[in-house]
C-alpha cells in the first residue's frame, strides 16, 4: 500500500477519535466539514471544480453542506474507501492524495493547543521533502526575495529565485511541507534579513 493510503486510514482513525465537532486548522470547519470536503473532492466531480474555480464555489459549498448533513460514520467510510472505481483519481491516488491526506490529518491533529509533531520514518521524510519542494515553488512564488528550504540533515532546495537577498526556512521535512501548504501551526525557523523574513512570513501561501 502507498503512504497516501496509510495516511488516509490514519486520518479516519483520528477523526473517529476526536468526533464530528472537533476544530481543524481549516478556518471554521469542523472535522465533519473537513470529511465532507474530502468526499466532495473524490466523489462529486460536478462540484469539485468549485474548490479552485471561484465562479463555481457557491455550488461546491451547497454540495458540501449537503454532504456534511449525512451521518458522520457514513462520511468517514467514504473517506476511508477513497475514490470510487469510476473515478479518474483512483489510479493516481498515491500521487494525488499524499499531500491532501497528510496536511488534512495534521489540520485535525494540530487544531488543539497540545499538539506535537509525529515521528516519521525515512520513507516519509523523503516523500515529504519532495512534496515541500514541489509545493514551495507555488506557495512562495510571490516572495520578493529568494526562498530556500533547509532540512536538519543539510539538504537545501531553492523554491523561489529572486535577485538580492534570500530567506531560509529551516525545519523537518514534514514541517516544511506544512509551511509550504500555508499552515502556521508548524515548527520552522525563518532566517534572513529582517525585512525579507517579515515579507515571507506575511505571504499568502495558500495553494
């Protein structure tokens, strides 16, 4: 099985444990709302475009609200089983859903005050390092300076090039990936000239 599949099951286990009304890092969404979002994304292609296309957003919101009204256990079963057989996403689950499942699992785990990073093995660290680099090229694209991600083992990747100064974001691969996905509940250190650091910290890193 893939890391994405394993993380999907872990996410569902966590959602079962915290219940349908637990907070998440996705704005005002509860775990029920987040589960409905995941089901919409994988099982309602007529509405899923509204996640990214603003003119279709209101329709997606209505469909998601309808899904959220379903029994919580049914929503989680739909998340657990993943894209249906007819879905074009199913053959590419391992590639398309690693980031989605990891980030949203952490959205649930880190919504409370006492979260701690998970200890992840080398296979995870390698996958998340690659994910951080790919995602970072989009999320830091509006930075006024160069942005370099730096892992504890010294690995470095420049995710945004710009003349002049550079800012380095230091952290474990999982933390760098989450930061690149726009999350602030992370353990990273941003280093560089004060003005450039402030500009990177102020970026809208949403994908």
